[in-house]
C-alpha cells in the first residue's frame, strides 16, 4: 500500500484569501474524521498573499478518493465559487521517506 501526497495550489481572487481561508475551515474540521487522510495542512504563500497551498497525504488511493468525493468537498466547491482565480492546481507525489512519514 503506497501513500499518496498532493500539493494543491489555490490562487485566490485579489484580496480574497482571508475569505477563502475562512471558507476552508469546515473542510479542515471535516478531515479530522477521514481515516484515510493522514495530513491536510493549509499554508499561505510567503511571497504572494493571494496564494494558498495544501500539503496533503493519504494512506492510499481509496483515502484520496474518499476525500475527493465527500459531501464536505462538494459543499466546499460551492462555498468558494467566485473567490478563486481558477481551478486548484494539483501536483501528485509519492512519499519515499523522511521525518514525519
């Protein structure tokens, strides 16, 4: 069973990142109960306040799929409508080793 890691880049409409962060709060709470979600960490880009990043790790493909198809994810999409400058960019990684893994 191979873990899955994702870097997700969310580019907010100018000046709307605080609203996006507030809109992400329910999802941050929701993932606490997702067994297959190991890490789901929100970051603000240090050089661009309108860019947010998630670092996510999942136990396996099933964990990733469950997260992506959850009702919380569907609600999140509706809540962020008009606040993002485009679709989130996803970069998929395979963790190989290191502290915290």
